[in-house]
């Protein structure tokens, strides 16, 4: 997997110091974050099992804060959350679509009810409660299986100041009602973001990096 920090280095752009990750799973990117010089991070994961792994990995990193929550575009709305068999990594608030054919070994046999919260509201609450020690986000790191627009729309005014957005992207068909890479490009263009990297194969998933200009 290509690292956003390698891309930033290639373009001679400074690495972020603060980061919010939505869809942190069990913390698979922690080593990359630390190596890149991320000093403070908020890592958000809604599912119990991967969140417990994330908590354990962060025990000795006090400036990296794990929070168990579902991020969406609206506060207090309940969703059917579709749980994937691959340790929850492909789980989503959206029903699987072409994902079932592209990755037939991943099944979605369980669904639970989860309440979503806007990212800007969640961040403001944690800051007010002094659960996080930074008030400015340099990078959003998003991995939410087709629900990227839900996260971005719930970020609100945070998009006026975040420098970088690294997000999983696709054609939009992987999950029913999922955002396509075109949807993300068009939405983030409204906030002055430029796409500097995109990698996505046909009918599958990839990654994109947006930079505030």
C-alpha cells in the first residue's frame, strides 16, 4: 500500500503533526503515523473487537487517543451497521454491493444498530472534555467503506482548515449508495482541495490524497 507520507515527501510538502483517523480498525497504520512524526492523534473505531485491539496498542502512547464511535453526517441517527467477516475491516453503514463479487471470501452475516455522530461535534466534545490535547487537525485519514461523504459532510467547518485528506476511494458500486471518487473530488473542490494522488483499479478500491490549496 502506498503511504500518504511518501507522497507528501515526493511533492516536498511537510508531514502533518496532528491527525484524525476515521475507521481506525485495530490500528494497523500506527507505525506509519509514528514514523511520519504524528505527535497527536484521535483514532475512531465503532466496533468492539477491533477497538479493543486499538486500545491495547495505544496503552503507551498517551497523545494518541482511541474513541469508540460511529462517524456520520448527522448527530443521533441510528444505522444498520453491516459487519464484515475479515475482522470487521470491510464493515460499513452501507449494504455491500459489488464488494461481494470482488472479495467473495468476505461475508456480511451480522448487522448491529449503531448511532452516528458528526465528526465536528465529536471532536469539539472531546476537546471540551480535555480528552484530546490538540485543537487543530492537519490530516483526516478516512477508511469507511463507501461512506466517505458521510464523514466529510459531518466534518463541517473542519474542512476550512485541515491541510490533507487521505481517503479510500472507489467507483461507488462496492457498497450500495457509496460515494464514487468523482463525488469526493467534486465535494472537496468546494472547500479548495486539490487531488494530488489517486490510485484505483477498475471495479475495485484504492486511495486518494487531497491537499488544501
